[in-house]
């Protein structure tokens, strides 16, 4: 009975706080970007919608912590918290439903990152910069097996590219052939180059002919656009796929490892931090200054959030090993939370 009551209140506070923070985030951003936005009302609405999704992405974990703090302050001011203790409920019994709800919502948050939800910020920036959410990447150069590939222009959402050059090398790293194509399209996990011109170097002559070519197996447009351009806003499924692909190609994977570990582990700081903060919640207003407690709790949450995010950013730049920057702090938080939980 008490668990259901606390769960309903907690969900209410999560919705109110998250919605308020995201609306403030979107409103402030929209006012700043208004001069750069297209005059089309539909594109402006799309921009606000994508910024809203990005705001949810950024602010959801910290909203879980703020909602728990707000709920406890409500229970203290209404004297419900001391009544629960007087009725025989322990701190463990009171934090358990909140922690379980936070864990379930965090897993749902991870599932969202397996979809195009992860690209909301990129779509919004495209509308602001190019007045369309379909953007292109210029001058893309990357390695594929023993070849080097150049795309003059990549259009990820259309799964197409323009003016493609593929430089194929032989075992002694000498140029063996050159493939030229005006356009390419990604279809069935490979890039199709229609009527491509092949310049093949033979021992005593050069042969030129044209044919349709299917190559670059597995190199999805979103992977080329995000990973090779150094972007970290990539869906979890695309990041895992890129990691497996790069391993086969013997390409450095530290940055993509950091992206995967960030999406898998970073959001869980919120449930762990909730347990730690709850340990310091006063029973009644008489036993502590509620204003000081709320300020200290929110400040601690923001500092922890900022520190963990800064470490993740360092991992993205390969300045720190991804495990040490992302996973190790989460393990430490889990250990501290477990220690405080046992002390309840």
C-alpha cells in the first residue's frame, strides 16, 4: 500500500520536474535560435520537437534524483515521513519502490537510445543550420580493408553519396586500381555504384572499363556520418554494429567503446545517487534545515552529474580509458550506495 502511494507520488514528481526542465531548456534555446531558424512554421515546430527530445535525453537522469528530493521534502513537510517510521516502515522499505521505479525507467531510457531518438540533437542542428533536417557530410575519407574511400558528399538520411572515389591497394601498398562513380546508394548492407569507371593498373598497361559495383559491405550511412566525423550522438545499436565492424577492419575503436559504455552505464548514476542522498534525509523539519538540505542535495547531484559527464567527454576524446572514465565511477557509486543501504 505504502509502496504504491510512494510510487505514484514519485512518478508525478518525475513528470512535473522533467517536463518543467525540458520546457525551460526548449524555450531558452528557441529564443536564442529564432533568428537562425527558417521562416517555415512546420520546420520551426520540428525544431522545437527535436530540441524537446534532446532535452529529455540530457535531463532525464538528473530529473530522477530531483524528483526523489522533492518527494522527500513533501513527505517531511506533511509529517508523512515520520508517520511511516512510526508505523514501522524502515528506510529500506521507503527507498526501495523509488529505486525500482528509477531502474525500470532507466532501462526504458536505454531502449530509447536504440532508436533514432539519439539523433534528435543532430536533426535540430540541421534545421537551424541548413533549414532542413536532411544534411550532408562533405569530403569524407576513410579506410576499407586494403582500400581508401573518398565521398565528396554523403547524405545519410537518403542513404546516398555523390562523387565516390575508391583507391584499391595491392599487398605492397601500391595503387592497383581506381574506381570512380558519380553517385552511390546504400542497399542491402552494401553500397551500389552504378556504371562505375574502373581504372586498373596491369604490369605493362592500364585498362579502363565500366561496370556496376557493390562494395563497402556493412558501412551504413549513419556509421559513416557519425563515427568518421567524430560525432558521439549515435544510437546504441549503430554503435555496437560499428564496433564489431571496426574490429574486423582492425580500426581503432576507443571512441566507439566510450560511446557504448556511456550509453550503457552513465544513466545509472541517478538511482545509485538517490540511495546515497536518501541516507541524509532528515526525519522531520525539526531535526534539520530543509532549505539547507535541499540546496546541498541538489548541489551534490549537479556536481556528481557534471563530473561524470566531464569524465565521459574525456573518454570521447580518448584522453582517458573509457572503462576508467565511465564504468569505474559507476562501480564506485554502486559500492557507496550499497554501503549506505546496508546502514539504513
